[in-house]
C-alpha cells in the first residue's frame, strides 16, 4: 500500500534515523524530518533514503514501519 515516507533528521539512541509513514502518530515535527517519497513499503523507502543521502543508518519505526524495525 503506497504511503508517504519521512525520516527523522535526528538520530535515536542507537544512532539511526527513524523512518515513518506520513500518518504515523510518532512522525517527527516538520523541522525534524525529511521527505523520502511516495513508496509501496518501508523497505523501498529505506532503500531510497540510503541512496539519496549516502547514509546507511536508517531504521523503521516500531509502530508504522514494523517490518523494517531492527529493534
């Protein structure tokens, strides 16, 4: 199911940028997020974020991107 994906520009306590859907209750404030795109799933969103930023430290939100959550 296609959704809008964003990542938190701040890192979590493990050093990861958390990826969220646009409808997530834990979506960061506008000033603390970057738009990834309109994607079919969190795996594609994280792949896009990695390619666009050159960073590898992305993790899916436990609540909205659980299949991509590393724990």
